[in-house]
């Protein structure tokens, strides 16, 4: 049974079991601007914010794409899609 499971993992790949992707919107406190990163999983978004004290997570999720978030949610802010 273990060999079968290992075989399935090799064929399917570990990405099958990874978390869903969404957009990650980070706010840069020094410049008061936002960057939106499409197709990012939540753990990567959190890690990106934790690596720098001047960055906070504004949003991670699947309810918007980057264009919608930048133009509808924060329309008067500087927001760049990366």
C-alpha cells in the first residue's frame, strides 16, 4: 500500500495537495503603496510580509483578481500588479 501511495504521489505530484492560490496584496508602509501578486498561496503571502517590518498584508483571497482589487477596493491608492 505504501508503494502504491508513493507511486501516485510521484505521478500526480505534490502540487495537487498544495493550498489554493489567490491574490496577495501587500501594503508598503514607507511609500504608502500597494503591490498585488496574482496566483499566490496564503503561506507565501504571509512569508513575504513577515520578511520585512515595513510591509503588511492588506488582503489575501480569491474574491477578486488584482485589477478588481486595485480599481474597486482601493481605487484612490497607488496599486501595482506584479
